[in-house]
C-alpha cells in the first residue's frame, strides 16, 4: 500500500511540473535569451535515484568534477575599454574565462563594472567604468547589427561628468565584435531616449562613429575636415598601449587616408602624454590606394627602424593598422617601402601579406 502511495505522489508531482512549464511558454525575457538552455535529466526508477552512492556513481562524479575544473581554466582574450590614469578611455587586452557563446557580450560588460570580476585583473593605474552593482539583465542582437543592452537600475549611479566615458567604454567594448555595429541602451526593461544622468541623446543607438576621447584642435578648418579616430601610443609603469583619440583631420586631395597617415607621422599635440613613434623625415611617396578591403601605403626609407634589415618598428605598424582599420571598409594594411623588396617586423618575420587588425588585438563575432 505504501508503494502505491509513493508512485501516485510521483505521478501527481510530475503532472504539476509539466502543467507549470506550460504556463510560461512563450514568455521569453531578454535575460532568458542570453542564458544557455539548461539540460534536464530524468529517471524512471526511484531506486536509480537513490543509487548515487555506488562506486560507479562516485567515479562519474569525480570525472565530471575534473572536467568542470578544466573548463573553468579555459580563457580567452578580450578587449575591455577602461579608464587610464589620465582619465582616457583605452583598450586593454585581458584573459578572462571562456564563456558560453550566448553569454560572451554579457560577460565583457560584466568585466566593465566597478568592484566586479575585473578588479583583480586591472593593470596599475586603470579602473572600470560602469557603476558598481550594475547587472546585465539581457541582450538582444538585431539583424541590422544593433545590440540592445538591458541593464539594472544601479547603472544610473554615476556622476554627470562620467557619462561620455561610460557610453564610449560600453560601445567600443561591444563593437570589438565585428557583427555588432551599434549599441542601444535599455534600463530595467525600458528603452532609453537619453542617458539617465546628463541627458546625452542615444535614441538612435551609439556606434564608433560617435567617437571616443573626443578632442578638437583650434586651428582645424571644420568645413574641410573629417572626424576620424587616431590611435596614439603611450605607456604607464612599463605598460605600453594605444589611446584612441577622435579629432578632425583636414582632408587633402580628397584622400582621407593620406591625411590620416600624415597626421600620425606628425605626432600628437605638444604637451600631451602621447608618443610619436615615427622617425623624423618619414613620409608617403605616393597617395594611398584602396582595393577590396586592402589599403596600400608607400613610404620612404625613413619609416624603417633598420634599413639593413628592412624592418619596421612593431609600434609603428600597430599604430598604422589600428588607426586605418578603424575606417569603414578597411580590413588590412599593406605597407611598402621604396627601394625595399620585402619588409619585416622587429623579429625578422616578413610582412608577406597585408596586416589585419587581429594581428594586434583580439577580434571575432558574437
């Protein structure tokens, strides 16, 4: 009689579970879209459920635990846009635990939160930008390349002067994934027309075209110039990195690529902590040409750090590639030098193919 009662109870409980699942069918939140589906396991024999203490069960548990430990040690490199000691929003490449494919975007945002998992990974002088306690409630990737990001109310807890940095850090961190073109912000399930503290307009979404660390020179003719993002090298406590600066560059001969390269060669504004890594006398010998995603640059020999070895400084190449592949349509840069048949890097490896962005920073898709 007791056996009958047990099986009847189990059957009744199963019906309740199944009917409960049906109640919520079709109600999928943004948070649920970001979670990998959970796997369910079932047993048809009550005795099987009680047999986990068997030797076979112990061996399986041990193997699963070992496998889980190995999984947690898998890491992947991502770019996080953080604040440096000068208050600039800059990329830092860090190794973080490898996440499920559907959770990648949530993970990189979580690593932008103050007092979050990034804390022990921060280089000296750097800090996270999103307000402490901010939670990523959900993500929704649209077909047009717009990523909708839903965050918790804690996101609103920042000072007005930090608003631009927060927006830039989120946008640039997420658009490192090549299929993310624009970011739209929601807070606690509601779409935002403006940022919550200082009212920066964001209704149409934010992309890299909106700029980062925006600086305007006093002598630039805005009517004959174009806003571009230049990557200037700098260093702090031995940590060498590039700072993206959006500024207007005067366009000569309707060739924005030539204007960008000449601006980089001339170096950053005097008085800044940014570095000029180009040798004196470096110049282009012909106008840059673009074809099928590849931008070709022709320099004189002054661009080389060693004429005998025909080598270009790694910092020079990185500066050129990071800056120019930030331009729409440019996927790689092919550097040629007059009177030199083959160009090499500092390690003696030949640049036999055009150089892509992922040579220097991690890239990929969500």
